[in-house]
C-alpha cells in the first residue's frame, strides 16, 4: 500500500503503520492486518502489480499520473474507489476512463453504502464493483468473479456489475440529492418530503445516466448498493445532508455553512451541483432535471424551498401519467425481477 | 364522510366536525375544509356515491360489509387506503380484492410515503394510486386520470399505476423490513448496515410480488412512492423501526417492546412478519427470502443479529454474480428509464 509520507511526532507514518499496524493519522484506533505493508515509494508499489486500487482524493490524480509515467500497465487492471465525475459544460467523463486514458490501465469502479469508519470496524455493509472486461482480455485475466472474491468478506458483501457509468454517477449525484434532502428537512418538512426528494433524485440519476451514457442500466441506480443504498446512507448522515439542513434552518448561504460546519473539509455535492447545473444549462436540458436544477436555484438563485412542490409538479417531464420520454432516448430495459433473484 | 359516532364532552363527534371543522379526537388542531361533511350513517354516505374511499382500520372491514349489504355498486368505484394484506399459510390476497369480492365494488389502492400528520399540515409529499380499469368500464367511467386530478394538490403529488398488487405489497412488507432496519440500528451497526437491510428488503419485496402476483411490476417497488419512498419513511421513523431498535438495544422480546413502547397501539410489521413466515415456510420458499425469514428468526427463533451478514451471504439465491432466478419465474421486464421520464 502506497502511503504519502508524513512525519508524526518525528516518525515516518509508513514506519508507524508497519510497526504498530495502525494508521494513526487517518484511521486511528483500527488495527490493520499484519500483511498490509506501507511503502512511501509509489512506483515501487505499482510496478508489477496485477491489480491497482485507487483510493485517494481525486484532485491528486494528475500528480499520481506524472509519477507513474512510463510504467507498462498492459497486463495490469485497476479499480477506482474515487467518488466523483469530470463534469463541465461540454459533457461528463468518468474518473475510471480518465485513469484508463492517462495510464493505459483498464479500470473498474467500486462504490456503495460504504462509510469508511463503519467498514473499518467490520460492521455489516454492501458494495458494488463495476468491471466490464477489458478489450485485451486474456484467459486467466482479472474478471468480475475474481474481484468479487478479492473484496468479499463476511461483513462486506460485494455485488458485481458491468455498469461503470451507472456506479460512478450514483456516487457523484447522490451528494447533490443529499443537499436537497437536507434543505427540506431543515425547512421543517418531514419524512414524507425527504423521501419524495430522494425518490425524485433517484429518478433524475437514472435519467442523467441514460442521457449521457447510453449503455447505462437503470437498475444500477434502483437496485444496487451504489445507487439506492448509497443514497439512503448519504441522506441519513454525511456532510451534504448536514450542509443542506443547516442552510435551510439558519437561512445562511450553503458556501458559508460549508465553511462553518465542516471545519475546512468540503461538501462534494456543492461542487457537483454547480458543474451539473452548468452542463444541463449549456445543453438546454434544465426542464428534464427539475430537482437537480431546483436544488441549485435554491442555493444560488431566487427559488424558495416553499416553491419546490410547484416546481417539481410543473416540469413537462414530471406529470404523473405522462409517458413522454423527455430525454429522447429509446426506452431502456431493465430487469429488476432477475436482479431481485440474484441479490 | 362517514364518521363512527362518538361522544366527546357530551357532544356528537360528527356535530363537532360540522360546526368547528375539526376532528378533535383523531386529527386535532387541523382545520378541515367547510365542504367536508361528517355523517354518522354509513349507508347514507355511500349510496349513490361515484367513488368510495376506504380509510379505516382493516379489522373493521367485515362489519362495514354487513352494513353495506344490498347496495348496488355496479356503477360505483372505490379506492382503498388500507395498509395490509390477507396473508395466511395458503396464500396472499389483497384487501382491495376482498372489498371487490364482498361488495361487487371495483377497488383500487392508494399508498405512499404519506404519514398522515404531515399530509394534514400540507407538507410536501407524494403518493401512488393503483387503479386498473374495471371489466365493466364504460365511457366517462372513473379512470387513472380522473383519480389523479381528484387526489392531486400542490403539496400532494400523485402518480398512477395499474399495479394494485405491487402497491399493496409495498405497503405491507415495508413494515417487516423496518423492523429489520431497527434491529441492526439498535444493535449498534451504522448507516451502511441499515441501508443494506433496506436494499435487500426492497429486493425481497420485488420477489414476493412477482412470486405471488405474476403481473406485479418490479418498478412499483423500485421507482414508486408506494415502494422505495414509503420504505425510506418507514425506516426513518415509524412504529416498526422503533420496535426493532428498542428490542436490539435492550435485548427484550419484540412483543414486550411493542407493549411497552407503543402504549396499546400495535406495530403492524409484527403481525405481517408472522403471517409471511407461515406462508413461506408452508410453501417451502424460505431460502428465497433470507432477509424476511431472518428477521422472524431473530425475533422468534435463535438467530442472532450478529449472524445476519452470514445468513444473507449464504442463501443460494443471494450470491452476487449468480443470475439464477430462484423463484422459477420468467424474467420480468421493467422500464425504469421510461419511468424516470414520467416522474
């Protein structure tokens, strides 16, 4: 395991991890397995690896790419645990695709209702691993089944999927929906309203997926841990719902709340909300995503939380009973029946 | 509106409602519309009605049927807001079908994330109305669109569906899942575990639906307010999650907790859990519903909450990656993509 070297009380962090089997800075009070070795040299860890697992803040990716320059990854495979997307006004790309493009390293995605402190304590949780086979697949190569065995524990259940886009989008957009859930909660509405926002959010996540990634599967959002379960967890606690709640309760701007409440950390949903708003506005698609747009307009425009029911009812794509597919996509098939059977 | 006549401080409840426009006993501090008239005579209210809405505790149904004996309902239609199912070891029937059989009154279902006190205060919420057209449909008859207009308000959004079974099963089984969510929460596991139980519960609800009602649509559970949103609300607060939480926290039996905690009210999920367990055992289907069975076994058998991850991983139908459809049903199609478009 590569660890960015830091000094803790005059000692190297890697040394502490390797002697005390504890990451005293980032995961204190959790005993790590003895066969997990911390190494400060990135190339040393990665060169010759069969599987590379990326679990870093994604703003460090560029620097990581530089350090890995020239390594032959043609036989290696990767899994990204990064949450987020590259979104700007021109479109959306996946971080796993970014890794693949920059390093020539075929990369899947792991995401789910996986709050790290709970996983570290071996409390029961589930996750989704999305891993389509690479184009240069060879017999004995890494596949879904091997990844399932690699990550599965009694307390940590793994479901696999080919839908890298669906898993990645779920991990990113749930943060925006969580801000919305926080807003209605902080405003004094109850569990009905919060559940309504989560349901609408889930539906807009599906639509976002199939709009920008035609192969995306709706059931990745409605059935998988990376979709509905991660949304539930994020709207229960988590930074984004707390920011929304506090903003509505106090009337303060979300940017102010983020600073005051999170003590220097950031609520990823705020950045994603802005990027998604820019994309949808630029593409003329705001009417197809009334909730995602409304959350932005409450935070940065003139919309009041009180207007939400009206805005969500009035959108042309939101009339109950209307079967118009407003994104102009062909009807996508899913099979929750089969998925239910392979839980 | 029929109201069971009671004396409140020497006055008839119907009189109080009609003069003060408030149901001081069952919905205090909420002003009712002036055009809502309370009537103590059931036949008087129902005879000649175009649409009859059932919103009573379902144990009173039999007595209601007696009072309505002989009324011609061939042109009337009904909506049931009752939550529950008739489940015993021989099978499952819907309360709406029971109404239809007993009265010859075609009956749909309304269910969703609709905690009544919040709806009464006009806080934002959504619901699902399931209403397949009657066999003796005539031009100008009640249809989905009319019901949508009838129930829709700015603060109360209605989506319609033909899936009476899916909507009814969601309303009943979510209570059992909520007990499970409460158990893991009270045991000290976190949001990951709770979300995992809810996701697994949602999948077993789908499977229960398509097993016992072949026309049932999986997306009624994964997409509608009556499914995923009602589950979210019920697992957030509500009697059933509180009973599960307290039982795990204190080690007391759920039956004891129900008495101590609910002050004479009942947690519907306890009765449903027992009935469903009886049905699945009798049919030899326990392996297909490992979560529903495990919740029962924790409450009434020897299973420990600690065993849950193992039990949920070991079921033959629960292996991630396995595509076996263990209920022997053909793969059911759903279309969350289209559903997302008609939010």
